[in-house]
């Protein structure tokens, strides 16, 4: 039953236009009556599947389908296993649990997406809002042959991957350390977590949250002035599967190039996409702020600021652009 449901969603999600009951029956190896029953079951779950004259069954929702994502990422290392959960506390937490499951640990390259996160987490112990059908919450498990100190390069690499993958959709910039912005509004964020011991990295989970459209009823008050979404900036209605595919394909390509050739080209691409190269910024940290000119990114992701007292290395905080965009 579950396999047929998934296969039905796979074919409906893949079809450019509709699929007739007869075509679906032959693809799924079941009768037309069984197709009809499965379509009704999906409609009862709340999915908008319409039987349109001439074209057949059409899926109107923007649904995440694990098997379809796996098919699109076939041959890549990132995406060798794809999973979609309807709800989870946090895709990062769940994937880290899967990575360390003694019986059957998830392999490097596993990708986990969820429709809803009940405890989505952001940088600096903040919450991250994920709404079904509107956002993408995905985490990628890597088992990189890196020293623990080099892992700080991976969120920067991921920011470049997101920025480059979505560049054809919208003109995006990166804001240190790895926020993705368009016209001053944050569209995506990255949270990287690691399990390691001195000298050895066991698992790295890279969590990527992307706002594809605003939640129904709009953003909550605290986000209304700062959050943005891809549909609004592109003027299109995007499919989350397409957004996820583009980001994961770019991430796979950049990651393997980085393992082969090192951080230099990532650092150059990051700097080129950064909203504030050579411009005045203020970095807020726990106890205050530092003003300076953003001068460079160093090899472990710290921002080098030219301040009144010389060059200062900033490792964490919130960067405020001061007339920099
Ligand atoms: C940030 O604060 O900018 C980082 C946000 C990261 C959110 C993503 S959504 C998928 C993954 N699961 C989480 O709990 N967080 C990350």
C-alpha cells in the first residue's frame, strides 16, 4: 500500500502534464480501479489531485517525493539515499541520530527532507520556522576525509552551492557566515553540526533551510521585516523538488571539486558572492559589536575586519551591512 502510494506520487510528480488512469495502471502494474482507489486515498489525505479532461490525473500540490529526488540525483554521492518525512523535530537532529545508529548507520551522502519541523534549529541557538508546502528543510550527511578544523569550510561551501544553484532564479548574495539574501531579506540559512574526536571526523550534518514561499497568512511579526522567499523574488511559482534538486546537484559538484582541489576556489567564489566585500559592516556578538571594513575570509571561515585598531578576526556573530548593498 505504502509502496504504491509512493510510486503513484512519483509518477504524478514527474509528469509534465496529467497521466490517464490507464497509463498509471500500466506504470504501477495495478488495475484502473485500484488506481482510482489510491488517488482517492491521496485526496483524502488532503492532496489536490484533479482528473482533468483530456490530460488525466494532475497533481497540483508541491509535494516532496523521496524516490523522485533519488532518481534526479542518480549517480551522485550526495543523494545516494533520499528520505522524506512528514514531520520531525529537526532534520539535522534526526539525520545525526541516523548517522550514529549502531545497527545500521546512514551512509555519507544521505539526504533527509521533512515537510514540517517541530523544533527546527538555526544558528546561535535560534529557532527555524518550517511550514509544510512552503519551505524546504533538508539535511545532508557527509563523512568527509577532513580534519575537524577544516569542517568549518563546509557551511561556506554550502552557501556558495545554494547561491550558485539558485542564481538563475534570483540574484542572491551571501552574508557572512552563510546566510543567503535577496534585496536585504533572508531566503535561506545553513546550520552545520559535527561528531568528531581529536583528529577524526565521524559525521557532518549540513542543514539547509530555504523559504520557497511565505507561510499562509504571512510571516510572523518578528520575521516580517527580514524574511524573504524565492517565489516573491523570482515572480514565479517554484516547485520545491526543483529547488532541492538544483541545490543538491550543485552541492555535490562543489564538494567533490573541493575534496580534490582544496578550499581556494570555494573561498574565491564565496568572496565574490559576499554582500559586503571591502565594505563597512558591524558584527554583533554576545556582548556588543565590532565595526570595520570586511576585508577577507580566512581559511577557517572567520571574517577579517579592518578596524580602527588593525585587522580583527571575527569567528561568530551577526553581520549587519552598513550601506553595503
Ligand atoms: C540559520 O540560522 O540561518 C540556519 C538555519 C538552518 C535551518 C535548517 S532547516 C533544515 C535543518 N534542520 C534544522 O533544524 N535546521 C536546519
